[in-house]
């Protein structure tokens, strides 16, 4: 029992560590001082941190659940108790955290959009394109440089109201991050898959709290089922690498499933309940299959050892 509680506490510690690391990464890359002068202030941090947490919440929760398996290599764990603690605790943290942080993020975004500040002599973050300009008054901005599909465009004067209407609905990712400090291609693909995953979370949250809870519980159940696969490698380092591959595969398969398979299957499905919970049901089915195979393999191994003398 104590080992199972320790595993749950390790899960919480892993989650806090991962979400802190991802938040610092996102904050310093998307809102560094050369890009957004107000970004490094405490007020700027409080405004953007809910959106950053929300973006990385699924990834950090699932990684923490999977990585908590390695506690079992050092301590005696009651697998059933650990299963219940992690399933219930991680699902509750994920569900209530997502709802609460979503509300905080929406309120912060409204405050950011309500008070638009332009910074002369620096690159400003806008939804459609970054903007550099030399000076501004209440009506116009002067000496502006915009970036479009063909490259950089210079404008001697732009009406400020027209600019705010066209460019200021919300902040855009840091152009330095996307253009000059571009991450490797595999991280871009991972970011794309994670964005798609987050969009579906938001869609389910709008439709029904029950749908959202079912989807989250399915994710946690799937992550816990991966413990069975991590027992296969004999070397812990290989199991760690495998855990990263499995979680990465979850987001990749999810995007492919939504883009290529569900779009072909769902038009012929009449039930909205099945349509909205198709992925959750798939996660549940795959998890049960993994648990079943693990039970069969464990039974075979015990039978080969023979009865305990």
C-alpha cells in the first residue's frame, strides 16, 4: 500500500516538474524580451501562462502516468491499488485542471485583446503577421514593415484602426521562434499533432463534460496499460525510450485516425453519441486488449515456473 501511494506521489512530482519545464520553455521562446517587451513582466507572465499550461497539459499528464511505472522497479507495489490511485487521481487532475485552466486562459485572452499596446522600434506579435514600425500616433503608424507570403513589405503610413481590425484579434507565436530558431522537423510534427489533440479536447468540453471526462479517462487508462509493455525490455533505459515512443505514437495515431479514418467512417454512423466518443471507445478497447494480453502472458510465465514450493 505504501509503495502504491509513493508511486502516486511520484506521478504528481513528475507532472509538476514536466509542466514547469514546458511552461518555461514556451514562455521564453514565445514571449522573450526582444519580441514582446511586456512579455517578461509579472503581469505578462500571468496573462500567458494559462494558455501555455493548457497546451502542454495532456502531454505532461500522460508522460507522468507512464514514467511513474519506473517506481515499481525500486519498490514493492500493489498493482491493483496503484492502478486505481493513478487512474482516479490522474483523471481528476486532468479533468478539473483542464476545465479550470481553460476558464483562466479565456479570461486572460480577453484582457490581452482588450488592451492592445504597440511598441515602436520592435517586432510586435499579431495574429496574421509580425509588424515592425518606427513611430505611431492615435490615428496612424509610420515606417511600418509587414511580412506577407512574398516577403517583407514597407508601408510609409497605415491607419491604426484598420491595422487593429485586421491584425490584432490575438497574439501570434513568436516569429523569431518559428522563423529564426525553428525547431527540428520532428518537433514541428509533434506540435502539429498536439495542437489537433487539444482542439478536440476543447470541442468535447463545449459539447459535454461527460464526453470530456470519458475521453480523459480513456487516455489515462491507455497510459496505465502501457506499463505492461514497459515490463518487456530488461534494460530500464530501453523502457524509458520506449515510453517516449509510445506516447509520441499516441498523438500521431490520433491525428491520423481523425484525419484519415474517422472522416470516412463517421458519415455512415447515425448515432451522435458514438461519433463524439469514437476515439474514447477506441482507447478503451485498445487498453482492455493490452490488459488481456498481459494477463495471458503473465499466466503462461507462471505456469512455466511451476507451482511454488
